[in-house]
């Protein structure tokens, strides 16, 4: 009897209405809130621990990004989401319900901006690290593009927040668009160099340390900045190029040369015998084949010069290093000189012969001029 009366009193108490809901509904809402908050917190902790262990054993960096994003997830967001779930069993008037929905959306937008900021920070760190290893993107360039990305992210979040609060953002977006066009026109040269820097960073026509030729200027790339690229010339001075002008030019990147084609010529005197002329191409081929890191292409008796019988030789140096090419060419020149000396062959050089004849006599045939060996050239 007493138990029945106590149960009736409890039912009466639970049916009492406070702020439009019974005590039973309030208790149920409190249970929903506690369960939702506990569930969300537990899931975040379990996933975070699992990804942390995975990140310690994995070589990729994407799991590190996920761990970073989870650690950036605010408990305040979990509380607001749990509170929104807790209102399910309650009869909430339209105005408080709308306010709660707006607060939840605002919390989600703020959390999204925090996650986006984490992604951008991760990208800046990744690009800076890769830039140090490969000379691709400097830390300054990565930070500037990170700033632009953050500015765009925060602008979108603020506009969505204002729109969620019931503020008309159409006029604001239109004014920002007009202002953006005006700024872009005023800074078009700077923006052109900025986007050219972005192109250099990702397309990589050259990187820091490459030896390049731009027009008649050449040197080693030292720095790739937002507006300019700096090159150290062979004579020691620093050359500064605008990024936009640099990409508009023809760039020759010798660092990416796999092999070097070498063409050189020399001439022998007209007094050289036929047998020796026929022997010279094979002799040159044997000399080049004896050199390391070379590939013979051809050697020909090319033409009859004014004072020489001209030969042209083509071969390849299988390494791009210029000093290695010069060492090989020197060895070839010395070997050719030694072979000519042993066989009694003479290089042509410019000469002029003057004949003195008696009056009325016929002068002898004119001896051709002799020609010196021409220096080698590379293509």
C-alpha cells in the first residue's frame, strides 16, 4: 500500500510541468545529454589513440594530419552538439529552438575554420620541409600562400556566420567583388609575379641549385621568391629576374642535361697524302672510344677550305658536368696531336706564300693558305 502511494507520488512529481516540459522530459533530456557527450568524447579519444599509434609506425604524413585535426576538435563543440541532441525529447518553443540551431551551426562553422586552419598549417610545414630538401618552395613562399588561403577561409566562414544570423550578405559580397577587382587592377604586376612564383613552385621548370641560361645571361639559381628569382652568375654577381619575365623567356636548364653533344673541327695541310686523309677518321674514332664516359658519333672529311682540308667530328659526353667535358676534350686534343706528330701530319694554319718571278715568265700555281684548328663547340 505504501509502495503504491509512493509510486503515485513519484508519478505526480514527474508529471509536474516546468518551462513547458514535465520533469520526466527534463530527466530524459539530461540522460540524452550525458550519453551523447560521453559517446562523442569516447569516440574522439579512441580514434585519436588509434591514429597516434598508426602515425608512429607509418611513413606517410596524412595520418599525422588526422591526428592534428582530432586534437583541434574542441570540447565546447561536443557539448553544444550533445545539448542539441538533448532537446529531442523536449517541447521547445520556436524561438529558443531557432536560437539553439543557430548556436549549433555557428559552433560547427567555427570548428570547421579551426580544422581548415590546421590543414593549411600542415601544408605550410610540409611545403617548407620539401623546399629545404628539394629547393622547390621556400618557407616565405609557403607562408604567403598559407596566409592567402587562411584569408579566403576566414572570409567564407564570416560570410556564412553573418548569413546564419539573418544578415543580408549580398550587398557585402558585391562590394567585396568590386573592391577586389580594383585592387587586382592596381596590383596586376605584383599579382602576375606572385602567380608566376606559384607556377615555378609547382611546375618546377628549375629548382634551387640548377644552372640555367636565360637569353645571354647564365648562372646558378640561388633563391626563388614571391616576386623575383635570384641567380648567381659565373663572374660572381647576382642576377635578379622578375618571375613573370623569367617564365616568359626561353630557359635552358643545364642541370637536367643527361649528356652533352660536342662538335669540333680541325684542318690539315693540302700536302697531306690520300692514305693519311683516309686514315684520320678512324684514328679519331679510336681516340674517342678510348675515353671514358663518351660515345662516338661520326668523323668526316668535311670540305676543302681556303688553306686546309677540313674535318668535322661529333661525339657525346655521357655526363652533364662541364668540367668533365673539358677534361675529355683536352685528352682528345692531346691524343690527336700526338698521333699527328708520330705520323708526320701537319695541322693547317693561315699562311701566305709570295712568289717572285722574272718579267714575262709565268708565275707558279698559287699555294693555298693554311688554316689553324678551330676550337670545339658544343650544342
